[in-house]
């Protein structure tokens, strides 16, 4: 856990997603962002290296087959969108925030 932020009057634990996934520590920089997640009343901020933008995909471009990943996140990948030669893995935030280890980390932040 990196810390706690006050977002619109709600305390939000900030977790380093890279570190949580076991891939080192996110270095704070100009492109570093915090993604706000609030699922089933589990608010959290996920610190990420950067956000590259948004992509829109057609339903037919989705495949439930999860591609291999560099970081060990297989349990959180819900498939991928494929367009031309590019593959865009889909991170299931629901699976992430409902996992017992994430809930434990997030609840520690809410008690601060």
C-alpha cells in the first residue's frame, strides 16, 4: 500500500498495482496515474505506470482465450481483444478487487 487519498470526502487506499502483482515498485513520475475502483463498496486507487488512452472494440474482436503475459497476472486476465496483429489483454478489475489478498490490502488502508 502506498498511502491514502481523500477523494470527494471518501478515504481511498492507494495500492501500487505493479508491486501487488509482484513486478517491482512503480516509480512515481510524470505519467504515473491512479485509477479509482469502487466495487461492492471496496474503494481503492490503483497506482499504474501510465494510462495510454482508451480503445473501442467490436464484440467480435473479443476472445475469452487469455494471452500469455509478461507479468504473472493470468488469474486476473479475462480474455483479450484482437485487432490485426495486436492483442489487448483484458484485466478483470472485478476479479482483482474480489480476491482475498486484495481485500486484505484494501481493508488495511481503510482503517488508517
